[in-house]
């Protein structure tokens, strides 16, 4: 039996590549090859643009697509996931690089990778769904705003020497220098934006971003327009990614833990969301824990080989599916093709105009913003959810993701507890009950003289303690029945309240009977010693047994087994 169980558990952390190896026919391999090449062409301009938005050199975006893209496909829990640099990380990466340099980024990314691996090993993949959608929507829209603001300078060709880090500072400086607009840069940016928006859907096999890059690069080169290109601002390297081990100290680890936590959460949320989307497209099912392990390995590898944080990219994954990719081979081919482009064609990246990069990132920001979902939530969701969404969004823009996610989670938790406390109640049963349609009501039952019945509805936890602490005080009775059929859970405060109640009743010579304990409350009370203190006879399965026990105690036909 043990061997059989072990065998059943092994596939739980098996990479999808090995699980689908029987499906790797010649026809499917050809489809995966084509899909991988097309996705690589799509990933090329995006990886460069996202690297620049993250404050690093353009080739580092390609390093990320190569290393992380290959490792996620090889070890991942999805058939079709494509990983690489994404817009979600641009703001936080830029902030880390500006304050702590590349060493700080490497340390924080490696720590995030370790966290992701541990999340997968300890089967925490399912817990990601407990992050409220309002927080995800809020920080995603906030990231989109920060990306947009960060590209205003390049799109308009503004001239200033300041290098602000915070989004609001960037906006303030850009607005104050609007008089320095380079109209030639604006023209190039507008042309790129028009191509990105109006490129025919019938030609979607050729990415609009690639066409925008080729057209505007040729325009600037041939006409001599005074527009900054990547080569004017950055040194272009076609060198292969090489291993770099950072100098690690406890102080640097402690300093980067908040950033690492944010990167890990973002990577987990975005990659698993991408997996869910792709599952719906191909009718498959991903392994969330194996995917987290793969994302962790990929982020460690990316950081050590000169890349930046990576995660599953929804748009590139969808392109993979739409072009026939059905196995992880497509993602591995995509990484190899990007590697070939790096080695053979990277010097030509110097010709790409900066306004074109800004235009590409404008479209990325628009696509990731999810503004329709924001509008729908504001119109239909409770005010408390809207408050969480708006708070997370504003804090992401004004401060950073670490603050936004922390405050958003705390606020969401507090509002959830308030909601639970609002539905928790404790009431005394009356002889003439009003629960006419409830077969378990007291309406047709006789409550023995000297007996009171209290029913608690909702979880017994600290936020609702005031709802039942006073109602459960019994006076001038012989027996107190506490009915808990609608109590799904009890926390330490609830146990403490029940313990105080039992102690108070024992001092007043009042017998306490519990009716219909659910599993969690029963275990919690047993662990706290309350059941042993009351005696098994005073723990009844339903209200009829509890009333019969109360009648026996009131008549004196039975002795109470409560222990002093």
C-alpha cells in the first residue's frame, strides 16, 4: 500500500515535458518548432523594450528570455507556458537597480527564486488564489500607469538631466520639461504607435512590434532624423550570457528580502494566471506546484546569468498556442532562437529608435492594465472591495509594489474579518420559535424548565468576540445549551471565551451542554481540554440529544459529569 501511494504521488512534481513525451510525434514537433520561432520573433522587441524599462541594458532582456524561457519550459508544469521578462517587474526592477545596483537585483531575484521553489515543494500553489482579485487588479493597473509615465520622456524626446526613480517624480519632471519636446522623436513615436494599433489582424503571423521596429529604424537611418536610438544611449553586446556570482552578505540578504518577496508573489501570480488562461485555450490542466518550482529555478538561473526577474508571459503564451504549440518543446525552441538572434543580429538593435521602444511599452501598458475589469469592479463590487482596489492602485503609483501589496493584503484581511464579524451572531432560543420551516428549530420542542438554549451562527473569532461574549452569560438557570451547528471555525479568542464561560457556569453550579460541534471547533476544544473538562456526556450530536440531556440533569435523574 505504501509503495502504491508513493507511486501515485510522484507525478505531482513531474515536469510536463516528461509527462507528454509520448505525444511528441513528428507532426507535433514541427508545429512546436514553427510556434517557437514565431514566439521568439515576438519576444525579441518586447524583451529589449522591457529591459530598458527596467533600467538595465537591452541584452539583459534577451538573457532573461533565453535562460528563463528554456528552464521554465524544461521544468515547468504547463504544456505551453512561455516565460521571459514581463511588464509586471519593470517598475520594481528599475527601483532596485537605481538604489542597489545589479548586485542588489541579483540577490533579490535569487532569493525570490528560492522562495518560489519552496512554495512549490510545500504544495502552496493553490494558496495563490487567496490573494484577492482586487489587489491583483489594483497593482496590475498601477504597474501599467508607472510604465506609461516612465516612457513619456523617450516618446516625446524630452531633454533633461534629472533621473528620478519614483513615478510621481518622473511625471513632475516630464511635465516641467514639456517645452523641450523633440518633434522629430514625436513623429517617429506616432508612426510606431500607429503601426502597433492598426497593423492588419490578417497579418498577425508577423508581429506588429517587429514591423514598427524595422520601419522606424529604417526611417531614422535613411532620413537622418535627430532621434535617439538604443545605440546612442546604451552599449550593445552580442556576448553570450555568462555566470556571475554576487557577493552575498547577511546585511544584503536582509535588505533585499522585501523586494524578493514582492518578486516571488508577482512571479507566482502572473505565471499561474498565464497557466490558467492557456489551460482554457488547449483544454489541458497545469501542475501549479511544478510550475512554481520551475519559475524559481528559472529566476535563479536568469539572475546568475545576467538576466532580470522572469515569469510566464500571457501574451507570448497565447501566441504560442495560436501558432500550434502544444508541448514544452515550443518554449525551448523559442529560447534557442532568441539565443541565435542575440549572437547574430544583436548589433542591429543599436538602430532601434527610443520613441519606438516607448510606443511598444505604451501598448504593453494598455494591454496589461485590464481597465475594463477595473470599471466592472467599481460598478458592481461592494464598496469595501473597491476600496482595496483603489488603495492598492494608488499606492503602487505613488510609492511602490512592496507597500501596495502589504497594505492591500492587510486592508483586505481587515475588511474580510469585519464581514465575517457582521454575519456572526448569538441568540437565545425562545419556546415559541419563529423558524417555522426549519425542522431543527425549537418550535415543536420542549425546553426543560431551568434550561436556556443559545445558538451561535458564524465563525467564533476575535473580531466577533463581542457578539457572543455577553450573550452567553447565563443567570438563574440550571442548564445552558450552546448550539454550534452553524459555527464552521473557532480561533484562540473563541476558545478563550468558551473556557471563561464554562468556568463561570461551574462556579454558579450551571451545567453546560454543547450541541452539534463541527469538526474544527471540536478539535480545537479537545486540544484546549474543554471537552475533557465538560465530560463526554455533555457533548451532544444534535439538539434533541442536548434537550434530553438537559431534562435529565434538571430532573436530577443524572449527575453532571463536569469536572471542577
